[in-house]
C-alpha cells in the first residue's frame, strides 16, 4: 500500500493524513531498505509517498540529503536512549552506550538495514563517505566517556581512544550487520540481543586497567 494511503484516526474520527515530509521519509526508508539506496529513485520515493519529486527536493535537497535525515533520526533516538541511561561505573557505561545502539535498531528493522548496510558506502553521486550529523554526535558522546575514563585511570593509557572507539562501535555494528546478511544469505548468525549483550560485557572490560585480557577472559 502506498504510504500516501496511511492515516491516523483523530478524536473526531476524521482521517489525518501524514505530512508530505513525513510520508517522504517513511517511503524512502522503506524503499532504501528493500531495494537499496542506489536502486531507488527519487521519482519512486515521491510516487510511493503520494507527492511530487519537487517536494522531496524542497524538503531534503537531494536523495543523499534524504538518507542523511533518516540516519540522523535513528542516531537521535539512540542518543536519547543513551542520555536516559543511569550510567554505571567504569566500562559499564560504555557497554550501556553500545547496547543502546542494539536495542534501538532491533526495534526498527528497516533503519537497522540502512544503518548497517547503506550508511558508510561510497555513492555514485559523491566520492566522500556519508557521515551523518547524528553519527558524529554519538561519536562525540562515546569519545567523551572514553577520554574521561582514561583520564580517571580506569582505561588503559597505552590504547589510543580513537582506536578503542573504532574497535568497540565497529564490533557492535558487525554483530548487527551479520544478522542482516544472514537473512539474505546462508551465513549463520543465530544469536539475539542477549547474546550480543554477553559479548559486549565480556569484551569491553578488557580495555580497563587491572587484569590482563587473558585473566579477564578466564575470570
């Protein structure tokens, strides 16, 4: 069903049609996730949203601008979840931030596919990799936590914070990406959120001061 047919019931039982901007966002997220960014035209998005291509350009400037807005919304929800956390001590707060990514994306399969498969590809219409504003904001939050823990002597001083962040976020994204790939191939990835949580809880503390990684794994 085209998204232009979507409506909600108001108190007076009259159908309230979603704004054209919202319909475009919903249509684009659905089509990008189903067919891929490169295989989805702005014409198809506008048609599915029940509006014009000129409206799409007015609101988002380009197809890439539309994708960036979708990704920003996803990261905003993740950041809101992070800020609502009661931060634990030491590396527990890093685990909580990584879990926020997993929880939020598990609730929105289309967004999960876009963020894991489409977010960092090189596009035909641009040489640079798209890094959305929301992604940068999450990285800043994560870096702030990392650096604070390192300055407090809770994380190993010999590890570069950028490398730690890349390793931890990259590991989390890889776990989610493999789930998506498994749905489209014969790659085995039969694990759930609790399995991912256990992995994070096992690995993140190895960056902390104290026990060596070998002893931590045996603990």
